[in-house]
C-alpha cells in the first residue's frame, strides 16, 4: 500500500458560507467536534441518545450494543419498532397533507402524493401482500422502475416485516434468477415495463425468463404493476395485477413490530469473487443513520425539497429515497427518466420546476452533463439550490468546480459523501455548515464513525501515507452479515490479517498531512467502479466463460475512463483460432451483448482484446497487473521474469 500516493495536490479550500453555518443543524466546527468527543467519551451512550431521540420504538431498547458475537454486532437488540411506521404514521398527525413524493415521469408528467395518501397506499398494498399469505421474515424480490409504487412496495414489505431485496431494473433475467435463488424469495413485485429516455423497456418478460430458468420454485406470486400498459403474459394463478391485489383492501394496516435487528432488506452487490454478496441490513440501526445523515449531511429543513437521483435498485435509493427522506418527513422528488432526455438540461429544468433545495447525484452524471452541455444550467433558475451532494466514486476536481460554480452558483456547499452498500449510510463526508471543502476530498468522518487508515498488518499509518481504509468500531447501520454466508462476511470485512476486529472497506485511501482529510484513491480488491456502480471483475469473467461455445478463458481488468471513472477491459482467449479484423469485431460485439444478457448492460466490456493465451506465471496464475498496464497503454515496468509466455504481451497490446 505504500505505493498509494496522492497524485492530486489540491490547494483550493472553500469554507462554509457564514449564513449556512448560522442556520445549519450542525452549526460550526465546534459543534461537530463536540459530537465527535461525545462519541469518543461514551460511544454507546452517544448512539443510545440518538436512537431514543430519533426513532419511535414500540418497545424501548435497554441494551445499545451487543459485541458478544463480534463481528456479528447487534444494536438496540431488545427494542422493537417498525420502519414503515417510523416513515409514515409518525407524520399523520403533524403533517398529513404535506407532499411526500413529487414523481416526475419520463414524459414529464408530474404526480404528487401527500404523507396521508402514501400511508394509505402503503397500507393497502401491505394488506394485499398479507392476503397473498406473505409473512414476516419472508423475502420479497422487487424489480421495479423508478416510481411511487417502488417506494410503496418497499414500505409495504417493511410494514409487514417481510425482507425486501430490490434488484436494479437494468439487471438481466440471469442476475434476477441468481438473486431469487440466493435469497430464497417467495414473491416478486415488478412492473410490466418502464420508460426511460422516451423508450419503453419491458420488465415483466425478464421475470418470466428468470423463473423459467429453474431453481426459482420458491416463488409463489408475481405481482405486476401496470406502468406501460403493453401486453404481457400473465401466468395464472402465479401472476396477479397490482391493482387486483390492492382492490378492496383496507386503507389501514397495523404495522408488524419487529426486533431492531430484524432484516429490513437484503441488497446484492459485487465482491471479489464471481458470486454477488447479499448484504443484509437491520431495521433499527439502518433507519437511525438514514435519519441522522438526512439531518446532519443534507441539513434537512421542513420546507426543503430534496432530490436524490439514484435508482431504488442501489443502496443510495434505499437510504435516500425509500427511507431517510420519509423518516424525517421531507418532500422528495422521484424521477423515472434519464438526465439527457429530452435534452441534457432535464435535471436543471426539474430543479427549477420543483424548486429543489438539496440535490444529490453521481460524479459520472455530472461529467456526462458537462460534456453534453456545460452551459445548460445557466438557462435555468437554480436559485432554490442550497446544498449539492455527490456519491459513488471520487469526483475529479474539474467536475467538482463545475458543479460548484455552474450548478451551485458558488454558494452551495458540496457534500462529497463516501459510503458503501455495506455501511448503510454516509460515513465520511463534509457537513454543509461545518467543513471547509477541498475539491475531490470526502473530508472527515461523521461523529461516532471511527474511520482510519492502516497498513496490511492493521497498524495505523501516519497522515500523508496511503493505506487501507478501515472502520475501527461498529456503527448502527452497518452490514449484519452476507445473507446465507456468514463465513464470507467475516473473511471479506473482518480479515484475520488485520487482526479480525477492523472493518475493511476495500478502498485505498490517504489522509492529508495537515487537515487529516480523507481522499479515496480507489478499490484495492478486484472490484471496479464503473459510473459509480460496483462490478466484480470475477463476475464479468465468469459471465464471459459461461459462453462455452466461444470462450476458453477470460481476464477482466479496469482502466481509468474520463466519463465513467473506470471502464471494463476484457482479455479473451477463444476456443479455436484467434480472430482478427472484421471477424474479431463481430465476435467482440457478440460477447459484449452476451455479458449484457448475463449480468446487465452496465457490465458490458468497453473493450475486448483477443489473445492466443493470457500472461501467466509458471504456476498458472494470470498476471493481472500486466493486463492492467496493457489496458491502460502503459509501459510494462514490472518484473516479467516469472512469466511463462512473455511473447503474449505484444499480441495483447494490439487493439481491434
Ligand atoms: C464504493 C461503494 C454508497 C452508494 C453508492 C456506491 C466508492 C462511494 C465515494 C466517494 C470516492 C466513493 C468506493 C466505495 N465510493 N462513494 N464519495 N468518493 N469513492 O455504493 O456500490 O456499495 O460502492 O464506491 O470505492 O467502496 P457501492
């Protein structure tokens, strides 16, 4: 890790505007430090206080943190609550008529629901799920477009104590089938289709295909929300329309009180091996940090309109669409479409139309919008904006400056939030009324989050020196286990090499010598970050070799990309001869489409190179470091004396 160096020497500093500090929920550095000190002094007391102040408990907890089964931690374990009650019922007396969701469809049609309406819709659907016999603890797979109904589906599961597992609508039938099997899901909630960028994209056929692949016999019901209205096959008695399931159901539904540790959801994410990990989250701890970060990081104010542009298929859409904003009682925007349709001004127009105050998006979206129309924001009235946020990957200082000046009018703090599917909520991030900003840095850990940088033996490294990003103490919204694979949970996140007690994030990082600010350098494992989406190189490799008609062997690496952060490059050995020219181009296309079908379009290799074989050591290990250098077009400076077949390097340097 000593080879992690900061290539950036960013000296610009943007202190929080005076007016922002004054009104902020966490006002000024001293207030932030006081909370950090409280957490240092009395770790459990700190979290217990916040859990009592923020969550509504049907049965109060008496014990805050149970470490007896470490690293399987339990938070607020003898307490009981319901996530949906905490998001909806709590607002029924105080603000029933406040708009909860402003939904804008791909075609621009706007639908609003109030807290009271959302509550009734969730209750009706929850009663519908109950009528199908879905019970507490059973897993329900959600495969939905961005919609009010996606939120309703998740909230309804939470209401009856069913554990949802949302699969991103861009994932393929194969990915869906794997997740259904792994989760042992008993029902699927989906839509007939969705609209994105003016095009209709079917969803239900992928569900049919997944279920026909076999192994999904656990599925008893498929509930289909009619979005596109295009004809779909309805397989009776398994398939039911959403509107039939809710028809005649009561508008109230007593929440099922669950233990604070009850799994609210499972969300699959990529790891270092071919098989995605089912990240299991709790109810109490997860919801607590969703609320706290809405208040601290997004400085939530009752009059705010909040917009997180993520899809509900990712953790960002769980924490900052389906739960966090509702739990604090916010008005939030939910958007079905894409940022470039009908043109690259869509986001800016929506901010203007809905008077958005807090806007949260991904660096990759920012970069693509700069490219598609860097001056477009100036055509819109963006004066409602107060705070901007980014998530998913490091933001390059150029994109940061554009976001700050052109979108935020140089007045809005940017919260560059570092976190992961596994952390459940923000971990390292500026606070808008506290932290002087440095472009490209996620700055400091939140109070109670004991983030540090260590070497390969788990020892702290001094500021200025690169190393592994770890969290030294558990936190309420942390991953509880990998669904069905506790051993993998231990090995991936609490490795023995580091002493077994540190949470290993999988990112390389370093802290600034003077300020202690964190900067994330990138993944240290075989995980790529393409457009802010996590992809395992092994997962793409297994998808490629699954094409047993064509592929003999494959190795996948990442390469920096101006637009997507990282791009996927695949080195492939075909059965038979090594193709060149048009044949190679046609086969590369076939394989790219194959990967899209196996995993989803986001995993498509940007480039495929064919070789007679791959660079291997004499013991047969693929030398990925060499492939990485080749993919980046770099000189190979590494030692290649252990390489079995050095001649292959020249062949692989050739592009199609
Ligand atoms: C990985 C987690 C958290 C929701 C979206 C991604 C990278 C995330 C940042 C940031 C630099 C970041 C890390 C992390 N990442 N946020 N602000 N700066 N890198 O969730 O799919 O679980 O991916 O995304 O590499 O480990 P995820």
